[in-house]
């Protein structure tokens, strides 16, 4: 069974004259362990789709299924729990607490999940080690390079051992060499741990490294969805 599937997923922003259909009737399936790039021109609806798949936003019509479950049937609290336990997020703008240490940033999802004591410390340090930043644990986040900051974000995303990592332009703020390192790191997590990766990207190299590309044109999925029967 697909870990994520959508049926006629549609998102309309605004009302009346400002009404805009950002995503239209998207049907797709993503299997556990896949790496999927969401590609398309600026404004085509990529981030809109990612936010819906990650259950950060709700469709106007249509459905997202997670592990076969219709997510419309979940309460807000159940959705929060699901995201916290199963999803990790990486964004272009990092969203680190810059005055906190690297360790404090990475440990945050574990605190929210109420994991305490030695288990928390071990998990956070293991995540930092996985991204090659164990030696920077005590540094302030603000003192890191762009590539290092993104590695902290990846450590934070994987610290809860999620099933899926959602990334929105994870290499967008990085030079090409650093971007390639980050792309490699994400793909390594998929290979070594089986984490499903769903990545919005303008970076053709990163997109080509993924198993599959979902092509979005004007809010419609024109290729790569696996299931377009609707
Ligand atoms: N909150 C919103 N209210 C109104 N329109 C929105 C909103 N968010 C996005 N849009 C519009 O929906 C369309 C799709 O936006 P989206 O951010 O999904 O595109 P994108 O493909 O991710 O673009 P980019 O590559 O530039 O990030 C755009 O035309 C955008 O202006």
C-alpha cells in the first residue's frame, strides 16, 4: 500500500475575484522508501502540493491518504501527533533558533515529543553524527555556514526517526558544491534508513537523483503520479 496517496486533490486560495486554483485534481501515489522530486516552474503549485501532502494545509476538495487512512477523518490533535511522530521537515530558509546551540535546535522535536533524559541526548547526538556535525553541538547556530545550517536542519528533521522527510527547496540557498553535499546527505538517509523523501526542487541534479519526478504545470500533475485514474 502507498504511504501517501491523493485523490482529486484541489487547493483554491482566496475568494471571489481573488479566487485562484493553485492545485487541481491531483492523483498520485508514493510508496514507502521512494524518493520523489516535485518539479515545475515558479508558481506552478509545488509548495502547495508539498504542504498538503505533509498535512500542514488542508485541501479545498479532495483527499490525502496516509497509510491508507483518509486524513480528513483525523482531528487537529491527531494530525499534530502524526506529523510529529512520522514526518521530518527541511526548508530552504533553515528556520533555526539562531541564538541557541546546534544541540538545542536538534533536540527540540524530542522535547516536544516528551522524550527525556539519556534517550533524548543519545538520539540528538546520533542525528548530529549522521550529518557530520557532532563536533559543532555546542556552537551557536548563527555561527555556522549555510551548508552546516542546512545539515543541522536535516539532523533536526531526522531526530525523531520519521518515515517521511519533506523538503522544500533544501538546496535553494546554497552554492552548487554545498547543495550537492546536502543532496547526497538526503539520498544517503533514504538509502541507509529507508526514509521516504519528498522534495520540492528547482535543482535539476537533485531532481535527477530521485526515483521519480512529479511534474506540475499550472496546478496540474502532468507526469510521474503513478496513478492518474482519478
Ligand atoms: N496563501 C496564498 N494565497 C493566495 N495565493 C497563493 C497563496 N499561496 C500560494 N498562492 C499562489 O498559488 C500559486 C502556487 O504557489 P506555490 O507556492 O505552490 O508555487 P511553487 O510552484 O511552489 O512556486 P515557487 O517555485 O516560486 O516556490 C502561485 O500562483 C501563488 O501565487
